[in-house]
């Protein structure tokens, strides 16, 4: 039996499984099909490369504000279900600065639910910053968290199968497959059936350093740059330094100039990285990687399509730079659509 098929095993596909279980769908009726599974690394698999915290960079349209809020307020349940923070989801304080003040809608929404939310008085803001806040964030150890969610789902009876689909019809595994969720990220650019030319990558390079002395996140959003420092929980003290937001750039290579620029920007924004560095004034660089955020002109696509007389396809892709922090809300919307006005499912 396989009534629900989730295509894609990134954070959006896994959140979709969790939301199906949340609606009391039987785990054994769910199958995940993906070319890349937790534990893999590929430039076509964004989720392992995320810095992985809840930040306030997302748009200020009502849907996005809702997805962020839903995710932020429901992550506690997931942390508990997995067995605690040691499964790769923990909490640290974040400081966020904007060179251009966000809209009132955005600020009012954040203020309404972020724990320990505080606006930073203007006299304490760095030069050039228009607005700043501190709050208690959620931090993911992305590759480790993905693997732990997969293990949790499997333990409950969800099946995983590695397969690259060349056409969406292949996802309807048996005649009992009623709903397919399309959580293919950038894969939706190329997959047959429906090809969405609005999908494009936003490249980001990050530098991972060892920094046991840093226990918080700091970020600054400029008009044409993004500088961030994200602590990775349960990772033997990894700190993610970023970053870049290069639209329509498919390059998986990393560049020394970008590494140097990232280190310069992050240590200027947050000098403690170097000042209290146990390795002297040279950072202990563990890794430099590039990832492609699955972006979409027009924003995220969460839509229900009737295919055949009683089969549905739910699209859920285009999470761009916020799959972890907004994705649970997106998944809950996809699952809501699946059940909407249909007594057969
Ligand atoms: C440098 C960087 C930093 C980031 N920082 C953050 C952050 O701090 N917070 C945050 O919330 N987000 C962050 N993100 C964004 C986040 O990583 C993405 O939003 C998220 O990973 C998207 O997940 P996804 O499941 O849509 O796609 P993916 O993780 O790319 O998963 C796609 C899945 O679909 C499968 N697939 C695709 N095509 C096919 C096919 N034809 N057949 C079978 N399977 C297929 C793939 O194999 C894979 O399993 C960051 C991203 C990057 C690159
Ligand atoms: C997902 O949707 C995109 C865009 O419509 C399309 O290109 C892709 O073929 C779809 N994939 C699946 C598995 O539904
Ligand atoms: C992509 O980004 C890299 C690194 O910044 C750069 O060298 C390259 O020219 C870019 N490519 C395109 C097509 O913009």
C-alpha cells in the first residue's frame, strides 16, 4: 500500500512526511522517492549545505509571514519527537541587523511570536544599520538533522527509495497512490511532466570554521550583500560563516577570493570570532562549500493539481534560502491542500 508518495528527500520532503503523520496518516502508507537521500552530498541537493537557523530575511507577504511563524512555533514538537536537542535542533540567541528597516508588517509579525524578542536601541547599532533585534532562534545541524528525521520516519514505518524520476507519472507507484507531493527543489527545473522555467538557483558559498568560543548567531542584511555567522549545534563546535546570494549562478566550485571576503566581513561584524579564538589569530577552517538555494520567480509554489480523475499532485518547491525556517509551514499548507474538499483521501 502506498497512498502518499513524496518526491524529494530534502527538508521540504521530510517536513511533508512529518505533517502527514501530524494529520494521523498511517506511516506505512507513505513512500519517499528521491535521487539524493540524507547522508548524500550533491550540488543538486541544497538541504545539507544550509547554514540552518531561523532568521528574519524572508519576505513580508502574509503567506510567508505565516509559514515562518508556523515553523518557529511548531519546531518544539519536532525536537521532542526526535528525542531532544542532541538530534540536531537546538536553540541559540540571534542578533540581526538590517541596513534598510523591514516593513511594519514584518516587524509586527516577528514581535508577536519570537521568544525573547528585543529591539536594539538605535545608539547601540553599528554604523550604517537602520534596525536591529535579538531573539531566541532555532539552529539546525542540517546534515545530521536530515539523517535523524529520516531515521525517525523509518522507525515509524515510512519507506524511502532511491530513484531518479524522469517523469512525474513514475511517482504514482501503484493504483492506490492518490497523492504525490513534488518537493524536488531545483530538480523541478528539469523534471519532465511540468517544467517550471521560473525556478532558478541562488548560489551561496560558506566557510565552516571550528569555534568553540562562539555560542550565538549574528547577521547583517544589506541591500546587495548578506553577512552571517551561524552556530551549528552538536557538531564539535562548527561555526558557519557566510555568505553570498548570487542569483542564477549554478557554480558548484568555491573561490579563494570569496572565502577571504567572507572571513573579512564576518570578523568585522563580529570581532569575537578572532579576539577569543583559541587557535590564535588564524581561523581553523574545516571546509569551504557552495550550495544552490532553490529559488523561484513569483515565490514558493504550493499548489494542488488534479491528474487523472482521482489522483492529485501537490507542488511544494521554491523555498529558496528559507526551507528550514519556513518549510514546516509550507509543508502544512501542502498537506492541507491535499485533504481539502476531498473525501476520498
Ligand atoms: C549556503 C546556504 C545557506 C542556507 N541557509 C539557510 C538557513 O540558514 N535557514 C534556512 O531555513 N534555509 C537555508 N538555506 C536554504 C535551504 O537549504 C533550502 O531552502 C532547502 O534546503 C530546500 O529544500 P528542498 O527540500 O526544497 O530541496 P533540496 O534539499 O534540494 O531537495 C530536493 C530533493 O529532491 C530530489 N529530486 C530532485 N529532482 C529529482 C528527480 N528528478 N527524481 C527524484 N528526486 C529528485 C533530490 O534528490 C532531493 O532529495 C540555505 C541554503 C544554502 C545553499
Ligand atoms: C514539480 O513541479 C515542477 C514545476 O511545475 C516540474 O518541473 C516538475 O516536473 C514537478 N515534479 C514533480 C515530481 O512533480
Ligand atoms: C558565478 O559565481 C562565480 C563566483 O562568484 C563567478 O566567478 C562566476 O563568474 C559566476 N557565474 C555567472 C554565470 O554569473
